């Protein structure tokens, strides 16, 4: 986690005049109670998988991303083009179309699909929160296609942590996934990093330990919409959906190991413009209009 005086904490989309649109509330979602949840542009599916499970991903119009952690079981991704075995942490990206997952052990798997996928949309537990599009969140427009449509696996073992880079970041056409470093013990309360985003949600996926999410909603002219600051403690597995432009920071609180994985949709331009930060940038180019 970066510190308040680290220049990386200032990354955000360009400042712009406030639209005056209502600021939506943050959501704190226990993934054991509600395993299929969504944000504006992405559906997150948390599965406590067991050996021998056959998980049907459906026939998807967009890509599927599978977030693999230390606790995840080995599995095989099955598509019309063949089988891909995965047995270590990282990110798997599956091209559009039909696919299945054959599970070889017990543990959690997290899948990401676009929020418009019919195979998953009617299973979402928090659908009412998105009965209407959130006006402050930019709607997804897929980024350019990779040169070759195939299953890709990006193992974390290939990329050690580097203090000059903020986590280990991968992107697809629709998602950006940032595997943040493990936090051993509570975060230093004197070194938090409150910041905001102008036009995109942040999904903070807690896969180990416990966090306190501190969220402050800016005051708009209508005082009836003001909210008290939130300091919500939540364990794992959970996902917190942080809306723009709330000021937020997350504080690891478990005495053991804590781990967050941040998810964004569409991918973040500011992270993508930092040389060397997006580890699979050669596979997934940026939109031409966003290049410097």
C-alpha cells in the first residue's frame, strides 16, 4: 500500500467541473453470503470450489477473467480450442465464447465478466443498486483486441514485487486487476493514503485478513444528500465497491496476513500510461485516443 506522500497516490483521471449528479453509496459485500455481485461495468463471481467441480462459465460475449490467489485450487480451463492447466496464483483471461472450468482441489475462485452478460446478470445479488446506470461512472467501451484470441495465464511468480511499481497490474479489454502486496499485520495508521477517482468505481476485493474502509462523501450543494464519514470493518472474502468521487483509503487491521486485490472496469488510463506498470501491456494495447 502506498503512503500519503507517495506520488502514486495522486494518480487519478483529469480534474473536471462537477456534474452535480448524485453520489451513490459505497457497498460492502460479504462474498460468502452474496457470491455473485456487480458494479457498473463488471460482475464478480466468488466460488468456494471443490475437487471435481465442473463450473460452466456460459457462452460469453466478452472475455472472462479468473483471479487466482494462493488459496485457489488448481484447475483446467476448457474451451473449443483445448485445455489450459493453471496451478499457481495469477490472472487467467479467457476469450469470448463457451468455456468451463474443471477444478482439481478445494478453494476459492473469483471470476469477472462484463455486467451485460445475460448468463450472469439475473444472478446478481445487488442488482437493485444498478437499476439505473450510475451517472458518475464511465460506461465500459472495450479496449482494443489482443493480436490472438486465446487463453492467457499471467502467473504472479514471473513478476516479483517492485516498490517502484504499484502492485502487479494486468489488464484485459474490459478489466484491470491489481494484485497488491501482502500486508503483514495492521497498516500504519500514520501512513494512510486518502484519494479519490473522478469517474470510475474501485472494487477492493479482500482475499485474506480484515480491512477498515474509510470513505468520505464530498458535500454537494443539496445538504440533504450529505453522508457521515464511513469507517467500515469487513473481513474476507469480501468486496467493497467504492463510488466516485468519494475520498477513500483502506486500512489492513488483522494481526496476520492481509491482502487486497483492486479491480477496475474499464481499465485505468492513468496506470496504463505509467511505463512498465501494466505487465501484459504488449498483449492488450491501449485505445489509440488515450495514447500520449
